[in-house]
C-alpha cells in the first residue's frame, strides 16, 4: 500500500509572519470596533467638566485616539480579506497545480493568445497576494502608531504646559506656546533638510555650513524626523516610490481624522 501524499507546502517565499498577522488582525478588529464607542462615552463624560485649554487637550486626545482606532479597524479588515484571498489562492494551487487551463475555456484563438500573454503563473499570483496582505498590515500599523505618537506628543505636551502655567500662575494661551515650541524645534530641521538637498553635495565637509546642517539633522533624527525612526515608511518609500507612499500615508491619516471628527 502506498503512503498517503504529504500536504502541499506553502510557497518558499511566503511571508514568515503570516500566522501572527492573522492572529493580530483578528484580535485587533474586534478590539478596535469596540474602542470608538468607549471613547465617545469618555468624551461626553469629560467635555462638560473641563474648559479652556484643558478642553482642547481632551478633544484632541479623543480625535487622535479615535482616528487610530478607525485606521486599525479598517486596515485589519482589509488585511483579513487580503489574507483570505491569499489562502484561497494557495488552496486552489494545491487542488489545481496546473493553474488556468486556457484550452478548456470557451474563447477564440485571439482572446486566448491575449489572455495567455497577460496571465501570470500561480506562483507569481500567490506571491503577489501574500505581499499585498503584508504591506496592508504594515501600513495600518504605521499609520496607527504615528497617530498614537502624535497624540502622546501633542496632547501630552499641552497637558504638561497647562500644569506648568497653572503652577506658575501664568495667564497665557497654551496652544500658541506649544506651537511656538514646536516651530522652534522642527523648523530648523526642515530648513536643514532643504539646504542639504540643494547644496549638501557642494559644501566642504569641514565647513561651518556642513557642520551646522549635520547638527540640525542629528537633532531632527533624535526628535523622530529621521529615516531610521520610521523603517516601515522608509522601506515603502524606497521600494514603492516616495511620492506614492507619502500620498497613501497622508491621505489615510487625513481620512481617518476626518472620519473621527
């Protein structure tokens, strides 16, 4: 009696984290669908009890937190759908390893030739589906984590300035003070980036301008504006096109915040 055939293995280039992705997506979708309602209740409970700058802290914390929840829920639903498509393709490849049999389809010779030219192998189709799911997972995590960091920095900074101002008896607009501090930290870094792109290759390494730009960029990297601080976005930008990656990222953030607002 012949031994039963072993199960068809997954393609060799399958993303090794696919099982963890499915686990995280399933848990996150359930949790994130519950979180917006809880945040609504917290906002309605706190907003009547605060005023002035503290109201701004509460409302902005709500907007950023709900935006992150909306992004995670939507992205992980999309990720689960893409993973389901990938699983279906892997299953079909196992059942029908020959892929599409064009000779069995009711097509004319010209259409058959056109479709054969455009068709990919099953291995390529499965790999693309696998890659799409992994990229969708990474994009969702990137956007949600970015919103979480903004929420902590912006709302935490506003809350800290409120406490300091109250303790010192200052009567100032904390929003304007925070904006001034933010501009003082980040505008020089942005200026250094622009100068580096335009003149960096022509500046002598031992010159004052080169050292000043380098110092500003090192500060910016420590503040989170460097490439090393956002490896997911940097990988997407360098491999899929920087303009497309930034449009996708910024568009998703704006859409999430508009939905939450």
